[in-house]
């Protein structure tokens, strides 16, 4: 049994969250400036890391709390949903209003960028739809279920709707795991998700982004198995992690990019090595343990705390910056990319700190207060 099961947190996850958000930011800078670099220029991999981390964290907290918050009780489900809502919703709502208000300005910037890169222009409705229906779809987090509203703001919020669907489904997924065990339960749930995704793909019912939970359920499932491995024997730890590696290779939606899948495997192996250092061979453990501890402290801890805000905010800042550089400078793509990051990163993380301090933290406090056990008089 891992030492993590009695601790309050897994420190390296802070750094991994922070690096995932930074990866998405840097990847979008590559795409927008036309400076194409493999792996680091692929923001989807950063999102996949976020999704895997979410699957891990939800199961980790479930396992730690199941003694005092048994998931057989529906009150536990309500407590879980309220906490997660107040973790996500306050800052998201603030940024949603900003994105829909600034939509025309960001759209003009994106038209400059798309014309410069010679790519198909983004649809105007993604930036300019300030209709009541679009607001309702996003305020209720139901937008990911509709391919019409799934990709209809200037935010990279398609993954936020996906995350909320996972939270809604998690109690039922864990009931399946409790009934059939970790491997059969998680693999079975992932298989059902894959079957639904395959049916949608075959019928041509496609989403502009993988906003519907079955399209990414196998990535969540990989993180869940890596968490479940913390509460099992060393032999089964490797079994769980091996299955997690196979799950991330599932080509949902016809995605067959070999490099992307290879990097997913590397993410699983790295994740495994960081959280299971005590179960690695001595030489590997000696190398990975300091890295794992390092990712949970200081700069990386703070980077993780600001990761949600940085993820939500960065495109609202970056696109106008890139458009300005395109219109006012005559420089090569690598220089434009470097200048974009030099200007964007301080602004994004400064705004993320403001959002964390004055919106995220108060929101989380409300969630904790609403779900705090009441003492009977």
C-alpha cells in the first residue's frame, strides 16, 4: 500500500497541473504564430494530461474520504457535486462574461491570425454569439452535450464542460468499480464510452472538439487506474499502469496520429514514475523521488495553483497580442513566437493570480461552508 493513501495530497500533482496549463499556453502560441514544433506545439497533449490528472485526483479523494463520506450515501454525491461546482464555476462564469463581451475584439484578432497563417477562418459564431441560449448552455455547463454550442466562445472551455460531465458521472462510475473491481469496472466503463464514441463517428455525428464525455472517457479512465494502483499490491500496480497505457492508445474519433499516441504513453509512464517512486527499481526511484518532491514545492506549487486561471485566460490575451505583432512587425515565426510568450505570460499569470485570490479561493470557501457537517444542537 502506498504512503500516499493517508496523506492529504500528492505534491507532484501541483507541478504537473502547472506544467499542463503552461504546455497548452505554449502550444497555442505555436499554432497561432505559425511556428510549428512537434510535441511542445501540440496543446491537445497538455489537455490530455489535465484530463488524466482529473481522473487521478477524483479517485484519490474518493478513496481518502470514503470512510467518513461513504459513496453509497446520496448525500455524499451532493457534497461532491457542490464542492466541484464551486471549484470551477466562479472563475469560469467571470471569464465567460469577459469572453462573450470581448468576442468582437478577439474575433477581429483571430481573422488577422488565420489570414496570416493561410488557414480556414474560425466561424464568426464562435466569438460573436451573445444569445441568451448560448449563455444558458454555458451557465448550466450543458454546452458540451451539443455540437452546436460545444465550441462557441473565445475560451478554451470545451474541456470545462467535459470535466463537469465527468464529475456528474463519477459516483455512478465508482458504483460500477465497487461492483466489478478496479480493472473490470474501469475498463468496462471506458469500453462503453469507446463504443458510444465509435457509433457517433460511424454515423457522422461529430463534435468540433471532443466535448462529449465518451470521446475522452478513456483518458479519464487511465488516470483513475493510476490512482487505484495506490491502494493495491506492487504487482497489481504495474498491471493497473499497463492497462492505463493501453487505454490512452484507444483511437477514439479516428485519431490515429502516431506521435500523439506515443506521447500519451510517455505521459502515463512519467505519471506512474512520479507517484509510485517507492515501487520503482532502486536506481529509478533514486532519480524520480527528488523530481516528484520538487514538483510539489515552491515555484511549481504556485504554478499549479494558478493553472486553472491561466488555462481559461490565456487565449483572450494571446490572440490580440499575436494579431498586433503580425500587423506591426516583420519578423520570422520563431521570433514572433518568443515575443508572444514574453508579452503574454506575465499578463496571463498576473490575471490568473487576481482570479485565484479574489474569485477562486472565495468560491472554494463557499463550497466548503455549504458542505460542512452540521453539529446538532
